[in-house]
């Protein structure tokens, strides 16, 4: 819901997720490890798409919101 609130209004918008900044500025009630796990779950379920992976010294990972996958497709992953 948070990501759709921040980025869902612009179709195709790409963004980075800075976990430390999110935890500092938005006061989520869990830590970094849980936030990274949540990102993995959103990727697996298809709510997020990884467009560009991390490149040392160049850039962070770029994400894009996407439509969730059907349960049948998720089970095959």
C-alpha cells in the first residue's frame, strides 16, 4: 500500500527503495531485515518488478510496480 501510495499514480515510474531512509522517515514498526524480506516477497508475488540490479559504485536497484501474478504462476517459481 505504501509503494502504491508513493508511486502508483504514475504508470511505469521507476524508483529505488532505500530501506534505511524508509525506516528513519516513515517509522515502520519493523527493522531492516524484515523490510528486505518484504521486498523479496513483493518481488516473488509480482507486485514489484526489478528493472535494474545493483551495480557497485554506480547505482542502486531500480524497481517498478506491477500487477500481481496468479497463484499458479507463483507456485511454479
